[in-house]
C-alpha cells in the first residue's frame, strides 16, 4: 500500500486497486500475477515490482506502460533506495 500524488495504490495477493483521493468510491482495479515486492508512486505514474513480471510501470488509470528489462536484474534484491533518483523532482523525466 502506498499513498502519494493524490492516489492510494493497494496491492492484494490477486489484484491492484488504485484510488483517487478525490473519489474513494470507484477504484481502478486490475489483476496481478504475483505478490508485490515494491510500490513507488510519482506524479503521473507508479512503479510496481513483483517476482513474476519484474519491473512494471503503470498510469493511475491502471494502464500498463512499460515492462523494463535489464540484464542481470534480480527483483528479490531491489529496494526503494534503488529508485529514489528515478522518481526525484530533479529528474527531467518527472513533471
């Protein structure tokens, strides 16, 4: 579970629910394949890491954007500190 950027993202064992702080009644819901290891939210997107699919980038509408692959990446050793610079406000990709 993570709260940031006016959204609450909750991951259960089988699905991911994305709530907007302006409308708690109607979340965007999609199915997930494995237990979520890490959630990192930024202004327009959020990163989800699981052992089955690895890194996945989503919009807050639940649309899958990207599934980046890096040679030798082990998702079991990834930690939030590995993504701090990616989602910092000093990054030109983050608006």
